[in-house]
């Protein structure tokens, strides 16, 4: 994957990686799609047929402005109405850590999609570990920029934990990549060794 | 007061150049003309034939050579086909969606050919109960056949056939106009590429029917109504005004009324204690009622509200199921609702989204935060405008590239 070194687009590095897993002409559902950066990219560069679900009214209107198909609503409720295997990919990008019942969401993803893509900030990155160890305070980093009292994140997830969770819930990890990002996540590189210690994000391609 | 100020401004602009036409919302389509299509007959859903029917319509922007840039606008209950622009240089009041439709606006008349026709049953140019029955040479009154939302849409299709438009880029409308949008997409699936139903419903709730019925009763209780036969006499103005006042309450919201009127008094410092209009909200409703009777026919109000109450998308097209009804559609949708709309609340849009998803349709949905109640789609709103603009732009670039 030579493109991983250079970042010609403005797309965030983790989203570039997700995009590299999506085949051309496929159908994609983006959960919590924000202002639709990834979906727009997939639509243009992969000619993918994209749909997004997003709860925030302003973000939804930004998506529609861009010509994206997006439904305002709660991701778990909105997934209910789709027929089985409606999408080639269902993407949950950096939202898992905010979800109350991840198993329900992941099962729904794999019901309505052939494959799922899940990414999350890796809580066991060494910076976090050292912060807690040396300062005794809850870690605050550029990936997890919140204080304990104002964070929308209700779960702390590590790459290792997610692998274990896959076995427990009963889904398969088809592919995984760990990355380290910089420059406001615009650029980064792949981590191959000691991923759970060195990666800021984990990205997983999953199947039923 | 505002009217005269605006007129002044409008005239001043015209003196600068008669080709640059602006108003407070930006460039305008300028001077427009109401046109009429006369038909020998029109077959209605109930099998009846409406002889010598007329369809009033307006058209802005240019129909391109491929005839694939038509945006059809469907107006609401008491609206008309005068969507944008002015009838003359002296005309101080633009069309009802002036902020949305015009050069460079949300529905850009530099790119799209915008068509809107007055609904059947109305009194703003198309055939309705106030039209002359060619057999008796007198106004129809209650002899006018009961029309449906489907009939309104069929009449619009006849107009588009006449104009040589096969496929509509987008059909757009709010409220009862939104019902027509839904009906278009299911009745004529081959003719509609995209649909934008705004602040609408697949069928009236008991609440919506209840308000309409009170309005109708107010008209029919007016002694001047005379079983709908009043065209050569005094019309049932009082009943129609009350019907409009009730309607207006449903178009607003608790929040908007609180902000707009509160308990403020109208031009007085204390209560009159004699049943005069003391509160501003009373005076506002009286004014709205009075203004309405000057432009609207009471029988048309009865006919169109009844058509809206009878409308039931699932019953009509899906044997009771809106999922089966939407299965007939091939359009891509943009649904919009408003947080404070209590006439057609968001749950009614959500029901349609569920059905559309189950039918495999592509749908976008946004519930816009707006305090102005059901009427919000008639008020300038940046999100509403930019979403419609983006959605149309995407639809047009896809269709035009094929």
C-alpha cells in the first residue's frame, strides 16, 4: 500500500485506510458519518453508493448539501429497517467508544452488511499508559482529547481487548491494521510491531 | 407599512435598471405571468369526467433541449401557482416561495425550469367549485366533483405532457404539496427522478382531520354558505375567516406564538372587559381571517381540506401498507420535517423513512430545528435552502451525465 506514506487528499489518515479496504462500485452504510468526509470520498473515488446515518441536524444538512444520502437518526434504531445484507460494507468509524451496547450494534452491522469496518482510538497507546502511571490522571491525548467529565466516550477500548471481544461475541476479524497518526490525524503510518503499545488507532475489517 | 417600504425599495431598484431585479432575498425571477391550459375533459379517480377543465400554471427558467431540468413545485392547501416573482412592476408582493426560487437560489432558475400549477379544486385559476359549469352556465358550487390528491397530480401530469416533459428532475412541495409529491412518486414512478416531500405525511392523523373538520363546520354553519350556492350573493366570509383562524393556529407552534405574541395586548394598556380583541394573538388571527376571505373561496377550502383528509398513501397504493405503496416508487427522496410542526410531526416522516428503507429506496432525511411550527417551510431557512440546492445539484449532475 504505497499511498499510505503520502497523503495527497485532505482525508484523515484513518479514513484513507478504511477507504483502501472498500472495493469500487460497492454499497456502503456509514454509521455516525458526521459531515460525510469518508462517504463523499468513497462516492467520488470508488463510485460507491453511500448512505449515512447521523444524529446531528447540522451535520446531516452538511451531508445533504454535498449530495450525500444521509438519514438523521439514532444508528441502532435506523439500522433496524434495512433488509439483511443490504450493504457491502457497514462502517463504524471512531464511534464504538461511544456506544452503550456494542454487541447489538456489531451484530446489526453484520446482519445488514456483508462486512463491517470498525475503528477506534487505542486506549493502551504508550502515551496514555505513561500519563496514568506518571501523573496519576486520566489520560488526555489528541486522539482522546476530553477530560473525564466532558468526554462523550463511555468505553475505553484497546486493540487487544477488541480481538478478545470478537471471540466472545462471535464475529471474525478478517483484516486489521494499527496506525499511528500525526498532524491532526491527517497523516500517519502503519504500525506492525507492538501495535497495542504503539498504535493510536486500530481499524478492523470484520465478518459474521 | 412594511408593504409600502418594500414597494418603495423595489421601485428604486427598478429605476437603476429594469433588467436587474432584486428583492430582500436576492435576485428575483422578475415579472412572471400566470398561464392557462384548457382541456376538453379530465377523467377523475372516481370515474367522473370533468368537462372543459382549466389548469393555471407558472413557469420560470428555461426548459433545456433534453427537457431534463424540470423542477415541479406542488403548492400547499391555500397556495397557488405563483411561486416566485411579481406580476407587474407595481406588484409589491412576490410569490409564496420567493426566498427559495430564483436565479442562484435554492431552486436555481438559471439551471432548472420551475413549473407549478394551481391544484384542481382551488380558486386561483384552475377549475374548482367557483368555476363556471359549462352545462348550466353557473358556478359549480357543490356540483363540482369531489377531487382527490391523485386527481390533482393527474392534472399536473396532463400539463407536463402538454409541455413535452417526460421525466421530472425533482418534484418538491410542503404540507398538502408534500402529499402531492409522494403521490407523484408512486402514481407515476417512471416520470419522477427525485422527490422532496417537506413537512408532510402519508395520511392525516385524527388531529389534522379534527382541525380541518372544525374549519369546514365553521364555513357550513355560516348562513351565507347556503349549501355552497352563494356565488351571486354574499359569501360565507365569517365562516371562512374562522376556518382560516383555526388553520393558522395549526401552522404555528406553542413556542412561536409565545415569542410572537405572548400575552401582549393590541394597542391598549388594559383589558376591555367587553369581548373585543384585546390580545395581539386575537388581533393577528382576525387579520389573517379577514385577509384570507379576500382571496379564497369557501367551497374550495371544503374541497381541498377533504381531499387532504381522505388522502391515504398506503390505502391507495399498497392495500393498506405504506411499505407496499413505496415499493412502487423508483425515486430518490429527500424528506424534511421541522421540530415544532405539530400538524405533521416528525414521527410521520419517520414512518415513511422506515417504509422507504424496507422498499430499498434511497432516502435522505433531516428534521430541521425550527420554532415556527408547520409553516417553517415557508420561512427563509438556510439549512432548508442549502439542502434542497445540494440535493438538486447532485440529482441533476447524475441525470445529465447519462
